[in-house]
């Protein structure tokens, strides 16, 4: 099935960018998690403090997110890399339903491919506990706390992105804010839920090891939180424009969502 965008073309590059983006994010997540948390890694012994390792992981993944958002492909697709983000933009009417469906397919496929690449590269060091495919799991506080935490951080993330991205002067800084929040959330919220905000990211880590017990948390809480953020953004915008379905809208690139042509 071919899906024509507002410019009358099939946006294959945008779909591929979403899959490659989350795939690369998962490769980075797998490498960082294994380097810091696998007992086989020298870094795990050198950095004995688990809180410090988590802060380092947060910084690494925050920088990864920023790099992907501002990459040429990230700026082309909008760098959703997350079905919850795509669904929120769909609820705002900023992305066509057909494009949203293909974005989600690409995100799930890309994330899983990224995890499988790390499995092939690192083997049991990545697959075995405590790394466990860099899976996201509820912490000691329990499933209810994990659900609430995922809902809150997801809502705050998208709300912040929407508010900054729609600002005429500061819109280009939305990607920086997203990366800073990723770093902060991993460092602070990670012990509660594993810090996902992303159904495709959690599925990618769960599927190879059949770690499905609490996957529903990451399929429900992030989309709900981001939907609530989108509604709050609309209310605060009071009928004014709510931006495009991109984290960073680079006017030098065409946009399949708003139809912009450079």
C-alpha cells in the first residue's frame, strides 16, 4: 500500500528515518547498559556505585537522543522514535493516520532490529541478567508506582517539547530539552520503572527474552501520559497554532506533515 503525503509523494525516507532512529537508540542503550551493568565489563568493577553508573548512562543516552533528533534524518521525519509521541501528534491532527501507522510499524521494527544487533554483537553479556536486553521493568516500589511514574514522565516530556517547539524563538531548542529530560529521567526515575516512555523501546527489549510480564505498563502509561500532555497543550494554546509534528522543524527540509517546502 502506498501512502501519499501532502506533497503527493510516498514518504519512504521519513518512515525509514523513524526505524533507523529508534534502532540506533537501542544499539546505544544496549552498549551502554552492558558496559556499565554487566559483571563481565571492566567499567562495572571500576564504577562500583550503582547511582553513579545510572547518571553516566543517563548522560550517554541523553546525548544519543540529542544527536538523533538533530541528525539529518531526525529532522526530516520529526524524530518521534516513539509510538506514544506519534499517537499524541495524531490526536492533535498533526500527522495523517496512514503516516502514523507506518511510523509505528517502523519504530517497532527498528527498535527490535537494534536490540537483535546488540545480541549478535555482545551475546550473553547483553542478554543475561542483570542487563537482560536493557529491558524496562518495574522497580522495587511495584507495578502501580511504575505505571504512575511512566505516565508522569511521559506527560511532562511531551508537554515540554510541545511548548518549546511551538515557540517562535526557542523552537529549535526542543531537541536539547528532550535530551536533557532523558538524562534526568534515567538518573532519577530509572529505579521506579526503568525509564521507558516508549512502547516500541520496551517491546524491543522484551521480545528476545520473552520478558512480557509487565509490558502492559509501557504500552498503556506512556500513550496515556502523552495524550494528556497534548490536551493540556491545546487548552493553554487557546486556539493558536500548536506547531508541526516534529520535535525540531528545520525549514531547510521538506515536511510531510505541514507541507512545507524549502
